[in-house]
C-alpha cells in the first residue's frame, strides 16, 4: 500500500495513457469519420492547386486551331510586372515627399530662441540675449526699473492663462469699490455727512461680492489657469549676467522646445473647441483644458568634453531612411534614439473636461511629433478647487496625466548640437571600444523610462 501511495501520480498518468490508446480504437460520435473527411477534402484542394500550377495557360484566342494558341509563359505578365514596378516607384516617391515634408515641417517648428547661440555662441552679447529671452518666455524677466515684463511669456502669449486673484488683489479691488461707492453716494449737508450708516451698508454689500465677481471675471476673460511659479521647471543656469556655456544653452533650449510644443497644442485645443461650439461658454468655463498643473521634461543628453589631444570634429550619424529597431526596455512603444530621431520625454498634468478626454488626446497629438505612452485619469472635486478660486464651469472635470515623448528628427536637431553634446550621444559605454550611433553616454542624467 505504501508503494502505491508514493507512486500514485505515475499510476494515474499511466491509466490515462492507456485510456487514450483505447479511445483511438473506439471513435466517439463519428469524430474520426469527420476528421477523415476533412483530411480528404484538404488533400483534394491541395491536389487541385498543384494541378493548377502545372497546367499550361494560353492567351485568349478566337481561332479553333491549337497551333494558333499562344502560351501564357508567366503570371504575372511582363506588363503587369512593369505596372507593379511603376506603382512601387510611385509609392517610394510619395514616401520620400512625405519624409521631406516632415523634416521641413519640424524645421519650421523648432527654431532657436536667439539666432547665433547654437551650435556655438557667436558673441557674449548673443549669450546674454538668450538669458533675457529665456526668462521672458517664462514670465520672470524684470525691466531695469523693476517692472515685470511677461508680455511674451508662454502664459500670456501662448496659453492665454491666468491665476485666481490673490487675497491682496481682492482687498485692493474691495478698497477701490468702497472708495467709489463712498464718493458717489455720500450726502453732505452743512459740512456734515448725513447718510454715513447708509453708505456703510452699501459698501458692505458691494465688497461682499467682489471676490466672486473678480474670480468670475478672470475665468471668463482667459482660456485656462496656469501658475507661472509651479507649472514649468526653469533651468537655473540661464540667469544672471554671466554668459552660460553653449552646452547649458542647448539643454535649456531643448526642454523649452518641448514645453513650447505642449503649450501650442493646448492653446489650439482650447481655441478650436471655442470656435466649433455654436454657443460657447466664455473663457475657462468653455475650454476643454481648464488648468495646466505641471510639465516635466527629462532627457539623456549629456555633454562629454573633448578628450586630451583630440583635434577631430565629432560627427553625429543621421539617416532618415535608417531601419528602426524598437527598444521596448525603456518605452512602451519602443521609441529609442536612432539615426532618424531622438525622443525627449515629458510628463504633463492637467485638469480637463471629463466629457472631452478622447477629443483632447486627439487634438493634442494633431500635427505634432508626440508619442503618448501612458494616460492616467483621476477624479477631481471641483467644489474644493472653487474655494481656491478655480472656476471650471458646469461640466465635471478630471485630472489627466500624460506621459510621452517628443520625437526630434535628427536631421533637424543635429544642426543645433554643440560638439560636446554630440560626443555624449556617440560615446561608447565606459570600458568598451567603439561608439553606438543610437545611444547615449551612460553617465548622463537619467530619464525617459516609464
């Protein structure tokens, strides 16, 4: 009995095998007959196809004589092959035209903030001009008289965004309203105010509504909310009066390009929605993208200084027709750096209309070089945000977080790359010989993984 217990599994499997062999000789429900019929039918089809390939075919002929029939030597025919080759060349030409269009299109979209700064700084004045223009783009530039100049910032010039009024702003407007009502409604007789209590009551009622009026006014006047102090990460090396290195300018410009493209896409999404709505709600109240919370950009570009004794100029491999091998270890869709494009990763978080999420994703990606890799949606209690002054309108809202990449075509990007950046791209891993055209210097800053 002990022997049986120790080998019970082997005994069970042996019994099952014996039953299977027995069943081979006792067909169940005509199973083998059906199988035999299927095999015979398949054999017949295969034989017919074989005979068809061996049968001599002829061109159509009206003559009854066999000798007048011209054999059809091949299929497809020579003329059909020529037609196929013509179509192939047409597709190839169309693909090449599209590729040229794509390169020219991104070349128009990706322009340096200050000409003459990349791939080399033409003069100290040009380098200092980049500092000024960079700070203006983020709304942190102050004129010599101390006044803030944010007229060309991404917030005003592109997004048309605002922030809720601060307590200081509300208090100032309340004081202005109180002064106006006091001046207009006060009655003085004999040098004495005769309706002081009435005026005080009027002022109290008026200033009680100032906060809501002010918040509503801004929400109706602008397309969305975005706080210049928290939305973007600003390169700290692009500040002061000292000219930054060309490598720092390139890295700042690289992230700014992605930040700008995201802002352009957001603005167009909101503008199109307002244009297409027959009865659009004004400003933020009718925009599908209500508020931009955060934009983060990560990349793997890192400068590698010229080695001692090296006098050569590094060459960055670039080939729009290269065969792309996906790398799924770093990105879900396999977009890794290669001789055609270099991806730069972004992470953007927004408050959006919950009923427009799919349209927003489609619109953001229209005519842009974005790849969306991860989408996360979370519910939002709009009433809590309203207490802070963020008015979203009557539709429900959600927090939409998009992780993705912007694909820089190398044909465009390489013309702005300083030599040290190029060395970082083509540098081999430490301790190994030879470079790898699609790789990055492993000692560079991390980023890009999802």
